[in-house]
């Protein structure tokens, strides 16, 4: 293999890895990453209105 073929193979493997990483990423499955510190009133949303 020539140096050019080795570089092409390395670049192709890198891009295939990136694409596969996006396809099987946990964020796609609905896993939330972050600080979800929101206060919500799920009981009765109109209860606190004045």
C-alpha cells in the first residue's frame, strides 16, 4: 500500500466512526444530558394564577 492509500483508508475509517457514533449516540434514544432544574406544577397549572 502506498502512503496515499493509507491516508485515504485512515480518513475513511475516521468518517465512518463519526457517522456510526452519531447513529448510536445515547442522546438519540432520549437520554437527557444536562441540568434539568426546572420547577413545574403538574398538579393544576391554573392553581397558582392570580
